[in-house]
């Protein structure tokens, strides 16, 4: 209550001193007496008290309380924005432009300053009573306000200083009130900034959750693709071992030993999502040894992999898929069989692993029998390369010379420690990129 009395009494005193000074000047001149000034003081006092209480009531409604800061015509707020200066400037600019009756917004992006005016010009039409009422309204109330915002950049956190004040000079505050319009404007700008930052944070959190979900799906897909072991191969190998136990127990024992080694390296392991070239070669060699026991001299294997490349990270089962394709769609349908080559080379921070054969090649036929497949094998390899390496890995499948097919996986030489999904790096230009892969042309798995 004391604040309200002081607020109104200060303006009554200001208007009283102004009218007293005017009366003294009037009285020193050869003019009529000063009684009209007393009448003017009474009228002014009525307006000051009425508008003063109206101002205080509106401020209480906006702020919820009254103090020296809230009842002032000039308001200043400092808002911490957890964004860099450029983004914070955009947020404050949008918040100011969303104010009602805002006009003349001037953005100085280089100096991180914004200026604007709030409140429009009063209409000029109306009779003398309307114009008189407008005159007294402008005399005791501020009609136009201005807004100034400055952004102070910091380390990931910027500070925005927002000032809302009447366009008139500061001494006018002794005579006029703003009806809480500047308090309303600065509070609206502060709320808008907070809301926009909160929306941005919610969007970032939603994106983070989406990324986490996608990562979980990626891991699940990798595990599913890893777990794909050709069931027909397992059944045929066991059937062959069963037959050999009756006629050649020694070869049956050797086949089962290779099968155990193959299965041991093929079953999914949760402790690692990325294998090594050496481990994948051992898996493929175990597979090929089983096939050599089944196919006999029809299958020959040539291995050319430097020892220093065996520790290079490589997703599991990819090399195995290429070897299975070479056997199933290249050598098994070919009378007399052939050779499978496993090669590895490193250059320009890339590892290139090639599985080549001299089988029937693309679209080959044997005795009218054409190879067919579901096409899932190479599709899985491409999908897994994308999941693990993004655009930095490549699978190319081309015709081998003079016969057969050569499939090459090109991947980075190293992965970030402790991660199965490295960040994408710029894609290197492939040496060969033939889109007519064995999957797509010949229907290979």
C-alpha cells in the first residue's frame, strides 16, 4: 500500500510543481489571475489518481505483485540462452516479431542488436470531443514504446538483454504512466524466448531418442544378419558325414572337425559386433575344407592374404557370403569344378578383400540348367556395409577374366576403438563399380 501511495503522490507532486511554476510565470505577466491553474491542478490530480490506480492494477494483473521494478515504465530483462550467438539472435528476433502491434523491426545481425517499436499511431478522425479525449490520454499516458535487444555471445551460452521503454525521455516518467505495456512486452518476449528454446530442446531430445532407437534397430538388424547360417549347407554336411561314417570314418571325423570349427566361428557373439579379417578367413577356410571333402578334386582354393592385414576389422559373415556365392552359383553348376581365390590388399587407408572364381559366370548355363537364387545374400552384405560404415564402404561384383566372377568388399582399414558403427567418412571413388552384380543378373544369393 505504501508503494501505491508513493507512486501516485510522486506524480501528483510533479504535476503540482509544474502547474505552480506555470502559475508563477502567469502571475508575473499582466494577465488575469491564476485561479484557472488551480482548476487545472484539480483536473490533473483527478487524471493522475485515476490513471495511477489503473496502471497499478494492470501491473498487479501482469506480474502478480507490485514492487519498484514492476511498476516502472521502463523494463529490462537478461535471459540466458543455451545456444550460440547466431541461433540466439534468430530466437530473439522471432520472439520480438511475434509481439502484437510491433512495427519497424530493425535487425543488425553483425552487431547482434535488434530495435523495434510497439504500438501504432492513433487515428486522426473523430469530432472535437474525441480529439480532446485523445489529447488528455496522450498527456497522461505513453502511447508508443520502443524495444531494444542485444545478444552477448558466450561459450555455447548466449546472453540476451531486452529493454522495453517509452519513446519519450526518462523525465516524462514523473508525469505519465504506460499502463504496464512495457512490462507486458518484456514478459511476452521472455516467455517467447523460453518457449522457443524449450521447443528446440524437445526437438533435440526427440531426435536423440530417434537416433537411439535407430541405433538399437541397427544392432538388431546386424545381429539378425549375422545369425543367418545356410541351413541346407548344415543339413548336407551332416548327411555327408553320416554316409562317410560307414565307409570312411577318417574323412567323416575330419569333416565334423571342420564343421565344428565353422559353427564355432559362425554363431553370433554379443561381446563383439565386428570381427577381423583373420577370423573371417578361418571361418571361410573351414567352410571350404568341408566343401573340398564333398566335392573332391573339383574344388581348388588359393589364398593370398598378407599376415599384417589379418587383424583388420571386418564385419562377420560378409566374406562367408561371398564364398558361398562363388561355390553355389559358380563352381557347383560347372562340370569339372574350378578354383576359388581369396585375396586381400591395402591401399589409401582402405582394405580390399576379393573372392573370385572361374565358374560359369554371369547368366551361365550348363546343360540347359540356369542358376537361380533369391538375391538375399549380396543384398545383406550391402545392407550391413551401410549399417556399419555408412557411405565409406563398397561392394562391387564384376566379371572375372577369362571366366567366372570377382566380388570385392572395400572397407576402411580401422574402426574407432570400442564402437561397431563408425561415423561416415567421405566415400572414396571405387576402382570398379558394376551394377550388374551376380545377385541382380544371375539371381545369386
